[in-house]
C-alpha cells in the first residue's frame, strides 16, 4: 500500500478512512445505546437514595414520638405523685385549706423566681417587682 517513495497510496487512505468511519459509527451507536441506559441507572440510584432518606426520616419521627410519649408518661406519673403529696398534706391539715397554708403554698411556688419579692403586708398581698 506504499508506493516506491514510501508514501501511502489512495487505496490505503480509503481503507483508513473507512476504518475511522466504522469506529466513529460504532462509538456513536454505543453512545446512543448507552446514554439512555445510563440515565435509567442513574435515576434508579437516585430513587434508592431518596427511599433510604425517607426511611431514615420516618425512623427519626418514630423515635421522637416514642420519646415524647415516654416524657408524657413520666410527667403524668409526676403529677400523680404531686397529687398524692397534696392529698397527704391536706389530710395533715384535717382536710381544710387554711389561709396560712395557702400563703405557704404560694410562697413555695415563688421560690426560684428571681423577679418576685414577697413582703407580708397588712392586706396579706405580696409586693411584686420592687425597684424597677
């Protein structure tokens, strides 16, 4: 396919051109076939990732709901214990809420509230937020 001077002949150029054309057609055919398959595969992976994320989100919501339920149960138990304590205190007071006991309960409820100052007055009313 070379002439006497070492150069390629026209037939060689034609064969090389046909080979390049066949390779390009095969490459384009492969891309035409492979791109839709790749897109489907990529969408499938995205769908699987979204499904996993949704499952994790659901598990998080379930765990939060279980924690809230447990907190409500414990709060209810604490409320029952408080009621038992109040019942026992009232029994000690002979079933009567006296004025002194009501004042005691009010003062005890105000302990820890730094904005309230209790000063007994003639009318037995507290003076709130002095010196603002």
